[in-house]
């Protein structure tokens, strides 16, 4: 049978992490308060298992620590909660290849 439907070959496979899970890592001492949080630091802390194409921060749970994030994406509620505590969110641009010129 032929394959049906559409598979987007350009879709990014992101890890989704809630603020509550990040707060648990801070309380356990795996992430330092005030530190820069990147995909590499989340993998080292055991919050995510594989780096994939990046991480998206979701707003579920409560964050109590001031952190700076450099992530591929964040929900509006997560950005609001992070900035309310004095933290910052820097969204990394997706790697886009320029078309070849003939």
C-alpha cells in the first residue's frame, strides 16, 4: 500500500520541558540559580536525555529561581513567568541554509 499523508521533512524535533521540572533540578542542585540554561546544561543536569534539535520551555509548574535561558522556543506563559522573576529568555534562531546561487 502507498504511504498516505504528509511528513514534513523540515520539522524540528524539540524537547519540551516544563518550568516545574527545571525548578526540581535547581532544588536538587543540578542547576545553579542565576546560571545560563542551555540545552547542554539541561542534558548535563539530566532534565532531558538527548539534545535533539533544541528545547522548548513550557509554562506548566512554578519557577522560583532567577535563570537566564538560551533555548529554541518558549511559550508566552513561560516567558512571562521567567521575566517576572528577573530572568531572561533568548530565543535561538533556527539554522536556515541559504539557497545556492546559479
